[in-house]
């Protein structure tokens, strides 16, 4: 309320203005047919005669708000939205319509847009994702969701929100005022269900009827805790292993199930009991997390056929909160059976050493090897000697009992030890064999005579003094010398009483040679042969006579040897240069002669064919040849035409004047009375005396037809030339078909016996 002063000197009076409030209200979202009357302005000055004009200015004046300049009624021409603009500030003024002079000072007022519930609650950050451990207590907070409402929170209940759960019971609940989601069920198990889709609703108007609502989705995942102990699917596992498996090989696997995740589901395994603890070991596969049972030592079916193991699987990471749910481990029993494998036989001894005397006769027993089949079947065993270990086949083995015998006498001096193998194979097995080493020592027999250790000549000076030792001889023996065995030496009986040399046995397996006389002369005798008998005193004793060669040499005064005339003995040892040259020269001459001889052999064929028959070539080989296999002078024309013997072919191995003689007897045929032997001899004699005949063996043509047959000729032509006693008149009675024959032969005709008729027909 403002005062209106009267300036006429009178007492001031307060006068009322037409608008007594400074605030108007208009409801938002009004959708009526007419503009909304916001309010009315009225001035006391206005007497109603229309002289006053109302003017509106400010926010939205003239567009949103219009005023009737006569009545002062203000209308809103548009629908207002409080959420866009909650209030408008306007200024009203009354002026004189004619002069536009203000009749009142301007007055400011506010138009407020009154809220209605036209905005639903919204969850601006949805959808939400939350995690909560499984097995959490009831009421455990999961997360808080918050919705916003654009309506006026200070006016009415349009923005008062209430939260409720539409989907997710009975597992979760939500606090109505705060939007905090909590667990609602005890013992929620991740292993049973891990994820939940929860729908939360926010409703305004305090949740009452007619309120607007909005929803959001919350995906809640249960996180894992170690609330499950490991568990073996079976309490007893059966496995098997063959006895031929080697340590380190896998026997079997097992795995305990733990539905927990990650470290919570980790299982450690260990062997805790059983009679197989020393035979088997356990490891864990890093990828599959399985317990792997492996062979630690070789098993033997024949010794023990089954083993038992007890395995424990436990969680290394235990949650103290759930200790009472334990124990977090489980046990399983493994029964391992050993399978029989067909194993090769086993020899009783790892190797054998036998002895056999040398020179023992064939079939001498050396020793016996023995192998057993270790399998339950206990099959019989067969033996053999692999030939590559006894290449020369000195020994044989009995295939059934393993007895090794010699196949021939052995010689210790050639080979003192024989190292062979014997293999054993079981009958009916998988042909697996086992080999054993057999070392055979050949025992020595005194079967070799002693002989000189060296065969050097003894060189002696012509001027040697009697009694001088010119040589000390020693001996060797291929046999083994027994203990206390030694060599004894003596002169052979035929020279025992010679006057030149004597021998003294030194009793240490050596002997000294003495000179008995003086006056040796190289010119008289330059070499002396002294036979010496050596005995080895073995059992049986062996002796031999060895000749010691003593050569007389010329020496100077100091007994230094000057010459021993040893050249003839040196020459055979090595050829001189002259002899080698002579031998080489002889070889060269022989080669030249051989070359010339070969060149002369390459002669042209003996017979010159005037025309070569391409179909019947005979290949010529430049061999020395002759005899039956020689094809050089083969008369091919004889094969082509038997009468070709009459047409003489030119030859190169005889003189021209003897070229074409007439073969004696070639024109006359042999008499029919001649025997075939005589005929052939005659032809051979002709060929031998014929200068045109080939000088080698060749084919001869004998046109001999024999003496003729006793049956005579069957020719009908010949029969008409002879006087026939047959009467052919009976052919007349044979019918018309034989009438022609009867006419020919039944009647005698002289013209048939003409002399030339036989040749013409």
C-alpha cells in the first residue's frame, strides 16, 4: 500500500491503489480454451470513463502476458512450464490516454508459475552394476540408487520420492526413503546362482496414488568366497600299470571338484598312505590341475600284483569366516593293479666265463648257460648263438639245455679268448630275447716247439782263438711257459762230436757256443751250419732242431770284421736297378708284340658277298675264334639256296689261279646202291681236297635220298607206265559215277605208253 499526496495544502490522506498485492499466481501447463486471467490492475484514479490507459512491461510482456489497457485485466496467452521458468517480473503503469502522462508511479510485481506434478522421477546414472560377496548376512548393503524429480520440492508432494523394489525379491530389498539396496536372504550361494537382475522404482507424491514413477535396473553379481571344500567324485579309483613300464611313466589321473573360483577353488594333492608310497609318486598338472600318478620304481607282476594309495586333496586358501563349514579337504583311495607283460627270459648269471683246452676234439663241452622265463606262463626257453658274435662258428649251443660245445679244435696261439653271446628266447612269447656274454678261455697245451729267439747269422773272425764264446743263443716258445719251466740246449747227435764248435747249456734258457780249434779260413770254408736241439721241458716235452749259421769273416788285428763275402746273400733280398730295368724292358716288348698280333687279327671277311642280304646279317666279332663258333667264313648262300654250291663265290685266302676249279665228283650223283656211311666219307674226302672249301668247320650239303622203299611208288602216273595185271572192267558194274574210270582204265590204249608222256604229265 502506498500513500497518495495531495499538494493543495490540505491534510495528507492515504488513498488505496487498485492493486494491493505484488504477486500473482498462474498454474503451469494450463491447457484451457481461453487465455488464463492472471489478475487485474486497477488504479484509484480510474473513474471508469476510459481516460486511463494501463501499460505492462517487463519479462514476457506483450508476448506471454497481455493487458487490457482499459480494464487492466492481465491474461497469459501461452502455456507456462515451471521447470523452464518459475516466475516473471513485470512492471505496471497507469497513464493518461490522451497525453500519455503517468498518473501513477510505475509499480513492479511478480507472476509466479504454480507447480503441478508433471515430471516423473528419473535415475540419471542407471543401469547400475553392483557386487556383493556370497553368503553375506541379511541386510548387507549392496549399493544406493538415487532418482531426481524436476518438480518443485518446496511445494506439495510432487518431488517427494519413495523407492520400492519391483523385481529381485526375495533376495534383495530397498530402503524407501534412501534408495539403499540390501541383501534380504541369508546364505545366498554363488555356486547356485551368481547374477541377479533387480528393478528399483522411484515414485513421487510420497508414493501415493496418482504419483509419477521411474525405474532403473541393477545387475548384482555375487562374488566368490571359499565356502566349498574339495570333493573327489569317487571314493575309490582303479588304475593299472604294466610291469614293462619304466619309472617316470604316467599311471593315471584324478581330480577333486571344488566349485569355488580362482584361489578359492585351488586344490593341492599329496599321497598320505598306502603300500605303494615307495613305488609311485604324485605331481600336479599345472594346466588341468589334475593329480598325476607316476611310476617311481619298476613293478614286477610276479612279485606283487596290486598296490594301494591314499590321496588327499585340500584347499590351500581357507576363509576364516567359514572354517566351521570345513574341513576343506577330501581323501580318495587308488587301487593300482600290475599287469603281466611278456618279459624276455632272464639269465641266472649276468655273464659266464668258461675254459676249454686247446686242441680238444670237436664236440667238447665248454659249459652251460641257463635262462628262466620270469612270466607266470613259465614257457620253455630256446638258446642260440648270434652269428655276428662267433663269425667263424667255433662253438654251438644246444637250443634246449644251453650246453655250449666246440665245433672244431681250438688253437690258443691263434686266439686265446673267445668272447661270444648266447641269446635266449621263450617259446610262445613275443620273440623277445635276452643276450648274455660268454667269455671262453682257451687253456694252453704244450703243442709248439721252441725255436731260436733270433735267426741272425753268427759272424766269426778267421783268427778266432779256441775256447772263445762266439754266440749266446736263446729260445722262444709260442706256448705259455709254466712255472720252473726252462729251455735246454744240446748239439744235434750228428754234430755232437765235431771238432769245430761246442755248446754249453747255461741253465737259464740260454746256451753259449764255443770255438774248439783255430785256423779257420774263409777260402777253405766260409759257412758252417751248426744244428742245435732245443727242449722246452714241458708236459709233454717238445723239442726242435734249429740250425745256427756261422760265417767266417776276415778281420783286422783288432778283430774288426772287414769282409764276410755276404753279397750273394744280399742280392735275393732286393733287386738291383739293372735287373728292374731289364724286367720292364721285357714287359714293354711283350706288350708291343701283343698289340701287333691283335692288329693282324682285324682282317676282312674271307668271302666277299656281292650283295648283302639285310635280313640275314651275321654279326662279326673280332675274336681269335675258329672252330664251331666261328662265323667268319660261314656260307650264308648255302642256306639261302642249296644249289648255291655250284655258283662259286670269290675268296681272298687262295690264289686267283685256283679260284674256280670244278669240284671232282660234284656232277655225278651217287649210286643208289651206296651206303650212307660211304656217301658221307666220300663227301668229306672231297671237302678236304677242295681248295675252294672254307678252311674252317662249315655246313656241308649232302643231297642223299636213300636207297628207296620196299613198298614201291604210290604214284598213279608211274603205274600206267608199267604192265598192270589188274582188270578194271568190274568198274562198269559200280554205277554211272565210276563209268569215267572204267573208260580210262578198262580199255587198253597204246598211245598211253608213249615214251615222252611221263615227262609231259
